[in-house]
């Protein structure tokens, strides 16, 4: 079948969903997007995403691709995002939809991702952020947290920071290129970039750094945590609602990465 390929950038509030993927029990964001696509293009049955976010996690820059039969696509490309949004709930929006090269793959062509995590560090929670930031009322040592965050940068085995799964990953080695903590008043924003992420890895990192911030662990214990390769060696897992898949990166050359390197479910 002669088809046209499109790259979508999708934002969503994950509070009402059991993650991105279509679920056997519960509702996934993917199901809503595929339903909207099918209303416009009956022969589009599946869209392929760059990531698989976990229950309650949000996205601002989820990337997906879909193939539409050429015979069914009868609108200007510039109208596609608006047309899809007309059939989507208000907590899911297609931010952009553009033509993509025939060989483009949203998942396998991704070279990295950026996640952001919001913490409200004040005795009283900001009610406007209660669904999008983790309330940490205790004072935090930002200097210690930043020192610990730097230790996480580089190619390392992150098993100690990942959630346990019913199966073993082929490799728990990932490369972090950025782990910053920005402060604006009472709000802390953790910015974590890497070539791929293990299940709940970002939330394990944030939870551990926050515990370092209030003295549960010393900043230099990160190295020992990594060396143990055991989830019990590191700190807590931060709540899902503070996490956002912010951006997915692609190389201009379109060079593909191995699928297992990009296995992820935050």
C-alpha cells in the first residue's frame, strides 16, 4: 500500500492514564491517539512512539510516527495536527505533525531524551502545582544534591536506580549527558538527559538526590550505590506526577540506535 509517513509531537497530562501504551486493563494515551487517527484515516491502525511513559507520568515532547495511505490523505499537511486534536480529549494534544522520511522511526532513530522533574520545596504546597510537582516540605541542601548529580553523568550501570521488573534487561548500562538541578524560588527542576532510561530510573535518581538533600545519604555515596547494582542500595523512588518527558533528540544524519538501548518505561 502506498503510504505517507508523518512525525507527530504529542503532549499530555498523564494523570488519567496508565502510561502511554495501549493497556489490557486501564487506559493508555496511545489508545486515544490511535482512535483519533482512525476517525480521520480508517486504515491507520497503529502509531509508533519514541518512549513508553509509566502510569501518571506526563509528556510535553513525546514523538510518534504513523503511516497514512496516500489515497486517504486529502488535507494540507498543516491541518493534520488540528484535525487530530478535534478528536482528542483536552488532556492530550498533538503539538505538531509534519511529513517524515520514508525510513524514519520514532523509536529506533532517537539518539536521546530529556526528562524534567518538578519539586516544590516549601513548607506549604503550591496548590496550582499539586498535580505536577512533588511536595518536599523539608529544607534541602542544594549544594550536596548538585555534587551528587554530577557523579551520575557518564556511561554507567544504573540498575541501582531502576524499578524491578519481571524480567532481566539485556543491559542496565546507560549514558547520562546531563543531570542538572535548577532553582526558581521554591521550585526545583531536575533536568536529566541520556541515550535511554530504565524503568523508573529518572524517579529513582530524583528520589535519591532529594534524600541526599535532607541528609539521608552523603553526596559521595552515589558511587557506592552504582557499584552495588542493587535497587536496595539507592534511595526512594519519587512520585510519578512530577515527571515529564520533555524532549526526544534525533541525529540529523538519521543514524539508528539499537532497540534495546532505548528500552524505557518511565
